[in-house]
């Protein structure tokens, strides 16, 4: 039996400037705000935008459902503690990771970063690759809605410099990570992050998730595994090694590159709270 994948829960609205901070503040005050008849007045956005914000709060793991109401997740509480207005790029890198790893709510995004690995691509290329993957997995989908999802991925992570004004609050803050760049009429390119914009603690956190409880991880995994830094942060081997060397200097890891082992061993594994405290304090 074929299963149908849920899509377009964002109501065709990408995350807008100030939305997630507004959602965090609102859910702290009222756990039922997203089902309230006054939600549009409380949040100051339209009915479909309320549905969209509810989806993005869940997709980015800032909010979770409990007993038919919603509350801030542990991650949401940490963001509220350390960066409640989401002014720091570090918070947006964490939001990016949380969303891509959230297969339940952001499966199409996960497929895009893990499986659609071409450096340059068109929307059509991405559509065809994702459609093929969903078909092979026997997941039913509507072709038009999948096209909307592909458009949303591009809208979330890139900026059309000819159209979008930097002051425009319609631009998704995740585009500031500069992971995708428009290079032609309908052609896009994956971009390596600037070392100065991506803190080593982000890669360290992702490595801990990827290690799944082990006290070690191979450099090959960091390059080739699903949800690896190479795939969901667009890092190449040189950049990964730069970040590993920084982690080693900070006494977070040791590295064994002898006899072709290329293994990384954790000297300590910090929790997300400890990582955020390390960065923000």
C-alpha cells in the first residue's frame, strides 16, 4: 500500500523576518494560541499565515505538540534564553540543522540536502530527483504540490538579487546562511559557507548527532553519510579538516590520521544547552 506524504503545510509562505521570535513569545503566553479564534489578532498575521507559522515552528523544532496543545521544545526554550529575537547567525545555523534533521515535518528538505548533491541545478532538476526518490519509496504525491515544495526550498535558502530588496521582510532569514545562490534565470548553485560565518560548534553539534551515541566518528562519515556536514552544510574536505583542527585546539576531540584511519574521537560531548552556553556566554 502506497503512503501519501504530507506537503505544503507552509501554505506557500516561507519563514519571514520576526516570525519565529513572534511564535516563541506567543506560545510562552498561551499554549493554545494556534487554535485560538483570536490567533490572527494575537499574532498580527492572516489566517493562512497563522497555519504557516504553526508549521514552521514545528518544522524547525522550536515547538512540539503535547496533549493537544503546543509548547516550546527544549530547543525553543534555549533559543528564548540565549537569542529570543533571533539576531545571531549561530541560532539560524542551529535552526537549519534542526529542520533538515526533522524528517517527520521537513522530509522534502532532508531529501534535497542529502540526495540532490549536484553543485549547479535548476528547479526542474530538483523536482525530477525528488519525484524519483518518492516514487521509489512508494510515497504518493501531487506533482503540482511537489513543484510548490521545490519552489519553497529555493525561496527559503536563496535570494533573487534582481527582485528582492534586503529590507524586504518577505525574505527568509535562512537565505542569510548563503547555502544556495541564483546564478542564472533558472539555475542555482550550492555555496560553501564562509569560515567566519559558520562557527565550529555547529559542526561539532552535527557530529554528535551523526555519531548516534558512539565516542568516535570517521572523517569519511563526515563527508559521505546522510546528514553529514558535507551534505547539509555544503562543506568540502578541506573545510571539514579546518573545523576538526579547531575542535582539536579547543580540546573537544582528538584525531587519528595515521595508517589511513582518519578517525575522530570525542574528548567530551556537550549537550545542546552546553554548546549554546559555550557560544553565547
